[in-house]
C-alpha cells in the first residue's frame, strides 16, 4: 500500500525543528494508523546525509538508535504519540531547511517524504 507524500507530510509537527545540545531535533506525530518500523534510511537535511549511528528516535515507548532498528528490533509508531528525532551533528543555521525522511514499516512498506521547516 503506497501512502502519498502529501499525507505523510501531515505526520511532521510544523515548527518543531530546533537546534539542541550536540545537534538538532524535530518531531512527528502519527495521525494515520499504527505502524511498526523495521528500517530507517539516513535523514537528509538540505541534501546532507546524517548517519543512522548519529540519529536517535524517542517516544514514550523508549529510544533507539536509527542503526539499531531492524526486522528483529522494531520501533512502534502509535497513533497520537509524538516521536522526537534527534540528530547528532553541527547545529543548523537559521533559515528554512528541507528534511528528507524514509522508513519502512511492516504494515505499509517504505514511506518516504520531505518537509520544509525553519529554525
């Protein structure tokens, strides 16, 4: 089942992009249906790719490094639950940024979309 990018963009919490200690973060909130993440692709911001080892995904269910997510070590995406994605690296400059996200779920396969937000 292919979910259109315009629907996936609604998962992103606009205005959540911010610089934090040792990097930046942003938030997603699932409003579609529950899912089980089995893989994530490296996050890209303005075309710059960040390694999965520097990406931490957090929710009320815990936290996991992007590189640790697999078929045998999944991460739940519950409806109505905020997920914060923290990327370790240099802070982003002020202004508008394009974030490319891609993940694979058991239920819907690969979900890929981009969003634009500002710091």
